[in-house]
C-alpha cells in the first residue's frame, strides 16, 4: 500500500489543534510484513524548569493516564497463565480490605457486600465500584482505596478504579513488586522504557485543559501522583512504547518489534470477549462524565461503543471513519487515544496532553488520521 504519511502530516497542520500532538499507526502489508508510520507537530511546556518546552515526538515521555490499564491487564493475564490467580477468583479472599466499607445505600449508610468481586469484574468495570478519584460523595473521601461500592457486582457498568486493586493483587500474588513484575514479564521483553509516576524523577510535559479557546496548563495533576504505582492511571512512557504494548493485542500476544511472546493466543482471545453478554448490563453510551475536566460532557461525545472487554471498549458495528466491527479502543484523560483491530493487526494511537478526554480538538485528529490509515489499507487490497 502507499504510505498515508503525507496526508497524516497535512492533518496535523490543521488549525485549532493542541500545541503538541503525535500520531502513529502499525499496519501490515499484503505480504504480512509490519510497518509503522509516525507524524508529530508542535511542542509541550515542561513542568520544570518554568518556561521550558519539549518538541512533541513519538519518543517524548508522557503521563498516559488510563492507557496504563492495558499494560496492567497483560500483567493480570500473565498471572492467570502462571496459575497464580484465576479470572473468577473472589478478590476479597486475597484483598479483604477492598470490601471493608461495603456498599453505599441511598440514605448514605453502608451494608456488607453480598456478591463476589472477581478479577474479571474489576477489569471489566462491572464490580460495582466507581472511580475513586471522581466519586462525588463518600464518607471516606480522604482515603484513595477505601470508598464503598456503589452497587452489587454485575448490577451495572461504571468506569471504576478496579485496576488500582488489580495492581495490589499483582503485588500480593506475584511474589515481587508490581513494578518488577511488569518489567520482567512485559516491558523488558518488549524492549521498551516504562515506569510509574511515583518513580518519576525527570520533568514531564504539563497537562492542560481547554478553557474556551485557550488552554490552561496545570502541571502533572495529583491524580497520577500516588504513594503506590496506580494501576489504573499511573503509567509513564512514550507513545512509541505504548504502540509496542498495544501491538501485543493486535499480534496474538507477540511483540511486533521484539518478537517476544508476552501472552498466549488463548489469553488474547479471552481479553477480547464481550464481558457484558448474558449479564443484562446496558453499556452506558456514551460514558457518563463524573469529572468534566477529565471527560467531555456525554451529550457532546461523537463516538459510540457497544460493549466492554477486559482490554477496552468494543464496537459491534463499523464506525463512520472505517474502524471495523470488533475493534477495541481506550485512551487517557489527557487527550490520548488508541484503537486495535485484531482482525487486520492494525493499531492507531495519538497523544496530546490536554483534557478533557473526547474533546473535538484532540479526538477529531485521531479519528481523521485513523481514517486515512484504514482507507489506505482498503485501497491496497
């Protein structure tokens, strides 16, 4: 196929884009060989020293927020492969502190949880938790890990902090620290640099948010500065590194560049299963916004998804930009987006550092660039 690179560069020169943006795609030609294309534009302000900037590129280290979840999902599935946990294990048997505050009632009181909170439910956001960083009311609002549940397991889907508990589970069951386990089984075999924000020493680009037509820069928010690694949102890495992570999902469990097997094909297939089938749970479409600074008002969100897997959201029908049915997508609150089409082995990822997630000035460039890559692939067939 002809390279989509010139058209991608043109799209990243459009007006009203964030000041620093990068897009990359991984695709396979008709012979099955893997190729990557990268474009980037602009620069980002650094947190320290004040007034300094870094030129945006695929290799700039960024706080990637909820993109972290995919890497942590791999680690959990590796523990499953090793026989140290099962997806249907009751996590309260391993982490009893998780259910200590029970489930909250309409009158604000709590009662003990009745159902089992399994590994799978935590990863699929069906455990009955809500994201602790944006939960609006709680008698324990000062303690990150000890909010009560808002519902019984598999009563509803709610974007939640389950991956923070998965981080603790990995540390508890792996026999090593969470960071060491991630490094040994995922990042080192993939040949990428990756760490978590509590290990961060060098200055990161600031995160901003749209305030009308301008951007207010706020540094790296406290949301990703934690005393422990934060499995849901604490990852730090470049989007080139994240492309290698997402490529594992697109390549049957094998690193595209390194050739290292990270997970079995069976584990990847399991990650792509619809977790809502047979539960009666209606997937919120679009996601509700409990924190407008981090997630665009749902009435304005342009993309609809149908289901949720433990790897991310899944669309059952093709999207207007050409994304295939069965593709998986997720992202980070600060304008980072990724998609994987397991059938074709295609990965697209873009990064800015501007909230809220879903804002047209960050999401539209991703969708348009993804469209150009998918169009080039179709024309080559």
